[in-house]
C-alpha cells in the first residue's frame, strides 16, 4: 500500500525499483557481523570494544553459542522449569541461615 502511494507521487519510478532491489538483496558478511555484535552486546553484556579487530569468523562461534543457549532457555518445557525451581528451593532450605 505504501509503495503504491510512493509510485503515484514519484516522478522517477527508477528510484523505487532500485529501492526494491536493495530491499531484496541478501545480507552481506559485514552486516551480519554488525548484527551479531549488537545481539551479543544487548543479550550477553559484551562491550563493543571487545569485537574491535575481530573478523566475522571469530565472532560467529561466540554468537552461535550464546544464541543456542538463549534458544534452549526459551524452549524449555514447563516441567523442566518447575524441576529447576524445586531444586533451587531445596538448596535454599538446606542452607543454614
């Protein structure tokens, strides 16, 4: 709908076509590296200075490990979470205050 509106208003439809081609292009390695750095900064607490001088191939294993850990946590079943809660409560009750 928005693109149709722009097509009606635009005097040069070549710009719209160029924009649509840019939208469809695959992600470059540098864009993927930047996205991984931002993800790690926001979720794992890494500083951006940590990644300076590191290549895509060096950042990718760190990202993959943290991403997989987050996915495992998100897809845990309710029973697994309740078991962990019981273990934590048990350890708290056993610890003398």
